[in-house]
C-alpha cells in the first residue's frame, strides 16, 4: 500500500533547522522546475499542477482552489513523490502542510541574506493558514527576534492568533484595531512579512524605516498586491525564481508593466544568493524585498526530507 503522510506527520518530520538546511542545499544543487500549470475548471474553480525533478527525485503537487466549495477548506493539496529512476510512486503527502512549512522556511532562508543580522522586531500581516508558520519559522531560526506583532483586517482574528502563539511561548501580540495600527507596526519592525491574498496594497513605502526587510509571500497572481509602488521602487529586490515571480507576482508584474521599476532592480533569485554569485543586503540602511510565489523545487526538497529519500 502506498504510504500516506498526514499533516501531523509532515510537520513532525520537518523541524525548521533541518528544512531550511535542505532548502539551501536544494537551491544550490538546482532542479528542473517547469512553470506552474494553472487550469480553469470554471469561472472561479482552478486546478494547479506543480512538478519538479532532479537526478535523485521526482514529484508533483496537485492543488484545487474552489472558493464556493461546501468543504471547510477551499484550497486543498496533495503531493505525490515518485522514484526518479523507475517512476514508481513512493508516497503521498498532505500538500497543505508541506506548502506552509516550505514557504515559511524559504522566507527564513532568504532573510539570512536580506535582513539585518540583529533584527529584533517582526510584523506578520495576515491571519490565515500560513501566518502562524511564518511566526514560528522566524522565531525558531532568528533568535534575535524579541517582539512579534500580528495585524489582520479582523482585529479579533489577529488577537486570537496572537493568543495562540503566545501560548506556545512566542513573544507575540496583536496590533489592535486603531486606524493607524498597521502603519505604526510597519514603522517599528525590521522584518515585515505579508501573508495575504490582498488585491490592494497593504504595506506602504512611506511607513518603512531604514534597513527594513520586506517579505511578501501571499500574492501569487498578477492581480494581487501586498505592497505599494513606493515599496518596490525603494527596495533591493530578490525573488524565489525569475520565471515565476516575473510572470505571476502582481507586486512585480504590475509596477514593471507601468515602468515604475526596471527589470534590473530585481537583482537576484534565491539560488544565486545561496551560490554566492549575487549578494543580498549591501548596507544596514537598505530596504530589501523578497518576493516569492512558490517554487516546486521547495516542495520536492521538503517531500524528500519527509520520506527520507
């Protein structure tokens, strides 16, 4: 019978330090990663296929997005890992757990090169499935973080999430519901992470303090925006992959199309930072930005680690 790794098993098999190390090695080694296949099942429903393979492993993630579904989850995913040499299926894994885990770990890996070493204040914007994993990953891998703020459009959801994370021993509090709560939190943070599906910018460049690292992980289509034009204009920009981010990420596609920024402002993709062929942050006052849309190489590396391949 084909082994199935549940969400609980996936999380347990991917401690942050091991996963970040595996992702670093995977980016350094490289893999074949076709562009994500997106198929419209209807006006609102979609099927996404994310394959990747290397000399050692082969896998594909299958994702359904059905906003009007009566299921508790509108986005569902499974990952199929196969033997690279025989094509034989080896295991099926919970795709959502794999995704949130590798997404957070990839951001933390990028922050090694882009955030200031002693950054102590983290802001996470969003209260969805991914948000708590961003907090956990950053706190686990960056011990200098002493204060974490959570902001969401629903102040009550942000407060509930902050309470849950504080109960895990993490230094988390919600931003509250004052009109300027988000602006004040951005200004006070050295790392600003947005994990939303917003179609209108949330982070404004006018709020950023010198030396801030902006981590945009939520938007994955050309119509989504988590940061305004000023943010991208003033930033040194790195992406998870050129192919994905420059065709799918609204935070870059839109300002590039309108001439707000030039292509040369996107200075590197993550594999180039890992390989040392490009540098990330170049001075302490610089605004840096990491834009990820999700890369199947990350799923492959994480699934391989879960299965011990």
